[in-house]
C-alpha cells in the first residue's frame, strides 16, 4: 500500500477498534504522522496498536500517531486547562513504538493543520491557537505558508552544562570513530546535541543504531547531530544542518523540538547569544527558529515551518 492509497488498513493488533476509524496522514518537513480525530474520546489506542499503525510495512506508516481530543478528557489536559482554559484541543502524541512523548514540534504544526481540515477550529492567517500538550500549552500562529509555534522556554538538562565548556555528556555513535562530547537541552522533551566536524561525518552516521548517551537524561533522549555553516552567521541569521535519532522511533527526516535544541546548543557553543534567527536544514527540508523573550522573562523558542496532509483512509476492525 502506498502513502496515498485510501484502502482501509487491517492489522491483527487492532482488534479492539470498533467499526471503521477514519485517519489522515500528514508530515512536517518529512516527519510523518497518523492523525485521528476523537472528539468524544472513544479511541484510546494501546501502545501495541499505535506501533502497528505506525509500522511502515504492515500498517499505515509514521514516525508517530496524533490523536485529537478535548483537553478535558485527559488528566494531563485538565491540568493544562487550570492555567489555560482556552486550550480546548489536546495533542495526544505517541512515538512510532507506541510510547508516550511529551511534545513534537513538527507534530503540533501538522496537528493544527489537521484540526483545520476537520473543521474543528477556525484559524485565519495571522490568528493564534493554544494547544494542550504533555509539555504544557503551545501557542500556534497560522502563517501564509505554514505555522509558527511558541515552543516555550529552553533549558539545560544538567546543571554543569554552562561550566564545562558547554558539554555535559558523551555520546558514542555508530559511524563516528570516537565518543563525542554533547550538550543536553530540554524543550519540554529531552535532547542531546552533538557537533560533527564536517559533512562527511554527518553523512556517515548510522542512526538506525541507538546512540549510547552517558549520562542519559532520566526520560531517555533524542540525539541531534549538527554541522554549523561556514560562516555560521550570514546577514544576521545563523545556519546549521542536522540529523536526528528520535527516542522510540529511530532516524527521522526532521524533528522540530530537536531543531530548537540544536540551534540553542550551537548558539551557546558559538557564544552567539545576540543571534536570534536561525535556519536549520534537515533531510526533509528547512525549519526556522527564533529566540524571543517570554512573558516571564525566560527566553522562548519559536519554531516555524510547513504542514501537509497527504492522504485519508479508514482503519477497519477484523
């Protein structure tokens, strides 16, 4: 079955799905997702069911699955509503292996695009929409050619990051001869960023093998490999290339939160805190990063990029 084939998908791992469950397939710079609208909270899929749907040979295929539910239906959503009562919709996101993930920057753009396509929200260009996630509320702005998401503040995961030459861990990676120093950054979910020396190193990485990160952040980590442009900054905009191994997925064509973390780490290493705009090239395209001052005084990261829906179909009961 191709990605554009609307033929219903049948898999033995989905026996508890009742009747026909509509889905959409979408992506943001190649980071792809299965999307389900569930306004009545009727389809709480188990981890193995999510993994079956995201399987690229036996299912629909995707880096993750996103379920659109009202925030009030989930404990995490009700917590969001206590401080942001206008965050009606909650992005219930699972990695491709079925595990729960706190956040996905590409996913939240595709999620809002999906809500629009389902006529669940009205969002003219220039308007903003708060979305509940397990990493808190993310405010999404509709652009002419995509969406911008205030990802909230970034922070170092380990306290020693700022004092040890910007490094707090070591990562052993298949395709690199030696372990490399790295910097762990939280974007509401964990990331460990590694700098590579040249394009050959970036291209030779074998990211189907899970990198060995020590110390490993408590909830595991996504690992980004970055190559800064030469020069790093042109006309006031920083540039870098990135590949990523996503926790619970493997290598993906893009990672939105990872791009934010990669820009933050590169900016820190380069002592370029005055550079607020960055372009991050990923295998699936390009995303934009802006560092802004948040209302609480902490620095926020805004991620911008496209969102595309490519197909629709139905998941069927056996």
